[in-house]
C-alpha cells in the first residue's frame, strides 16, 4: 500500500523517484519470517504489487491545511447545546399481496311452513317408532350378555328427545346455584371468613373447661318427620358432609333420604336422594369422594370397590360394586340370643346395629348388637375372635381409635361410654352420662379426645389427658323436647356437627380449651405426630392398669 509522500513525486526528478522505488523493493525483498513448520527463518516470497489510494492527508498539504482550519473554527463555535444528529436508514420491504379463495356458498332458498300440535305429535311418533325398532334389534343381540340392560335401553329413547332440554336445564341449574352462592355469601360472608380465626377468649378464666360456639343450622323442610341417623364428612372437600335420614323403628315402614350440605349454603342441600327405606349408615369413599355407601373397605383383586354392612338379620355381608349390579357375600353371622327356646326353629336372631373396621388392620372389625355385646371378627374367619360384654342394653356405636391400634370406644342405651383395650375383658374407662348415649366419635387430632351426644340434647366433650373423670364440656344445644342422635368431627377444622330427631343438623366450634395440648416439661419443645398420640394413650392405659 502506498501513501501520499510529504512531497509530490511530480516535483521531484525522475532519477530520484527511481532510486526511492529501488530502495523500497530491496527492503521488502530482504524480509524474513519464521516458519513454525520447518523451525527456521525463511525469506518472504514476492507478493504482487498492489496500489490502493489511501485516505490519509498530510497536514502540510493544501487539503490538510484547509481541514485543520475548519476543525479550529468548529471547536471555537461549539457550545453546551451543540449536538450531533446521526441517522440510519433501513431497507424497506416491498409490499406483498396474499389472496385466498373459498368455495362459493350455495344459493339461498326461502322456505316457510306452518306447524300445529298434530303435525308435531305425528313427527315425534314416527321418530319414536324408528328408534324403537332400531333399539329392539340391539336388545336382541345383547340380551344374553347384558341381561337387564334392556330397561336402560328403553330409558335412553326418552333421553334422546330431551338432550337439548336437559342441557338447558343443567345450564340454568348451574346459574341458579351460582346466584344462590352469591346471595349466601352476602348474608353469611362474615361468618364464613371469620369462624376459622375466632377464638373464645373467656376460656382463660374457665380453667380446663370449654364451650361450643354455634355456627350454622341445616334444616330441610321436607324431612322434619325423620331423625338424623348418620353423618359423614367428605375427606376431599372438608366443607361438604352427608346426612342420612331414617327411623330406627323398623315397625314404621317410612322412606328415607340422603342429603349433602355445605356450610357455604345452609338454606338448601347441594344434593338430595330419596330412598325406599330409612338410611341407617353413611360412609364416603376416601379416595373417590363421589361414591357413598354403608362402610367402605379395600378394593378387591380386580379393582372393584367393596363395602360391608350389618343389619337386623344378624348377618355381616360384603358387597362388591360390579359394572351393572351389586354382588353380595355372607362373611359371618351373629350368634343368637343367650335365651334360646327348646324349639330350634324359633331361634331369636341377634340384630347388628353398628360396625367399624380397624384403621391399621383392615381385615379386623367390631360389631355392636342390640343385646349389648361387642363381637370382634375377621374377614379371614367364619367365627368371631372375641366377644365383649359391653353394655346392659343395646349398643349405639362402636369406633376404633384413629391412632392407638389397641383401643376402641363404645356407647349404649345404658347411659354409659366405655373405652376398651382389646387385650382385656373389661373397659379401661367408664363414664355415666345420666341419659341414653346415642353416638360417640373420636377427635381426628388427638388420641385422647372424644365427644358423645345424649338423648337429653347435650353434647359431652372429654380429653383424657387433662381430666380422666369428667367431661370438659357439657352443653345443651337443642330443646329438652328434642334429643340428639349423631355426632361427627370435621377432619380439618375444630368443628363438630350434631343431628337431632327432627332432621336438624347443627355445626359447633370447639373452644381453645377443648383442643389444647397437654403441658410439656420445661425446656422441651411441644411434640406432635401419630407416635406422640399413641404414647399419650399408652401412658393412660398403663396408669389405669
């Protein structure tokens, strides 16, 4: 590359120019470069002489002096507000046109007709006849395989005509429920938002005693003549619970009803189902909360859902939920009454009233009878393992402790609540509540807390770790003319629900004294968990022995 020389070559003599170029060629020809490949210096090969005019201007030339003068003028005229504007220009994409073509629409046709009731009736009759004939062919093909499916086939004919109307009714029902939720939210919004955080500060002055705070009442007007026979919370949706309604007087053949309430709407049940006879027991499946039966058990080897029942005929029956029907299997039969007449044909059957399965050993179960006895059985045997002389009159309820696998509780019409160790023949604790005890339930958060309801309308709450001799709370929640029939703890919140003999369900919140942990020794942190609850009950059992 050649640069502009300090003096123009035109002003020099031709000899001088030739000498300078010769010196430049000699200097470039003697250049040496190190070759890393051969590890030595080698002369640079001759390169083609390329001349490119440069952009450098010497300051002593005319052009250089002009540029320097312009730069000096610009420097003197520069102010604080001087700025430089720089602009760029990008290429502009040429416009493009995109076109698409659709199929031509068919020609519009004007149509008009007059329809009266007779034409509509004739059309439905023709369509019904077509579908009836087609379904008869399908029923003949599936008659052997599906048996009673033909009844459902006839019902499907009516569903075809009402698909659209059912869809409209479903949308209307959903909108009505949302509107009802909004109205209830405006009425009971404060209670729904505050009941979880409200605490009764007066417990500080009651010692160990506590109280029950009334929250909501649930009453369906059409079932005031039926008593509440069963209660069960939904494990998945802890604001939803089931209510079974039916009479224990089997001489009165009355119908029953199954209701589902949520505390977000206490004016009307979310779902209701009518039954031909009274509902005596209700249990919601823990994993599949849409299934409701008597007492759910583990699924069988084929994945079919299984549940158990016990009734007045003295049989414990296992039920398997098939695809189209229920299959029953007799597991065991209760022994007859002690006083059996000489005629074996007139054996008095012992009626089973209550049933509960072991929490850790699901094949073990307890059955309470009207004779006052508790029978311990197993699904693996056809005879009972052990019998407890529990009560003088009929047993109302029996329940295993949710933490300690050896402890269960019973109550009966002899006014007593008994707590048992399955390894002993006599109860460890006995409480006389001065009235027929209709139901009893363990608390889900403590192995030593339980509650019972009596026929005089009272709720009794006990905590054995605090007081082993009397209840921490005895509170009447209904009038003296009414008696309570059922009780159930909420699995998450410190709430209980109780039902009476007129179809009324009342929700109550436990005060802090009814759900506090026992005092720990100084320097130790409060401990929780299943192992701690088991140890609490074991400590009481050892103390009572």
